C-alpha cells in the first residue's frame, strides 16, 4: 500500500476521465500540459519502466497505441510524444502529447533545458561503444 496521489486516484474509483482501462493500465484524458494531453498509468505502484512485468508492458502499450491513434486522428497529426519523467509523482506513468502542427515541438524544450543545465554532451564513438558494451554485459547478466 502506498499513499501516492496516483494510487489514491485509482482506488477512489471516481475517475471520470478514463478513456480506456485494462487489467494493468488506465488511459486518462488530461489536457493539463497541452490540449489533447493524456496519460497512461500502470495500476500497480511502481517507479520505473524497468519494474513492469511483460503483461503490464503489453497492457500499457496497448492503451498507449490506441489513444495515440485517436489523438493523431483528432488533431490531424502524425505524431504523439511519449514522455515519462515521474519527478513529481513517483508512480510510473507515460504522458501522451499530440504534436500539434501549429505549436512548438517539445524536444526543443526537453533537450534544450537539459543542454542549458548540463551542457551538450558530445561523446566520441569510442565512448558510445564503451557504453554499449557495458549495457550489453549488464543485460546479459540479468537474463
Ligand atoms: Zn502509486
């Protein structure tokens, strides 16, 4: 049990903005960050995508794809941004934000602010290969 705001919202059963729901996930309309903004939340309280079971992964992305398709139709666009940060609410969820043709791209803000704060990283190919090797080793040791 947890007292996180998303868990409380899920348990309240008074969510009137639910678009779709399945065994592991709930897709909700929000509009909080931009017109058409929706979120898909996993029902179980987890902090990271790395904690998803295979069934939860399938369930959450099943809903994400269906809502993204609806958003792209409604806003006549061919792209939906997926953003998962969780700095404010420590319960894994993914924001879906349609790329409106007449509004700014979100990547400029996300990466622009990161570059501002940390400076643009310019890894060499050797550094990228080194990271690749380290991650491959970790992944193979986890199987
Ligand atoms: Zn929670």
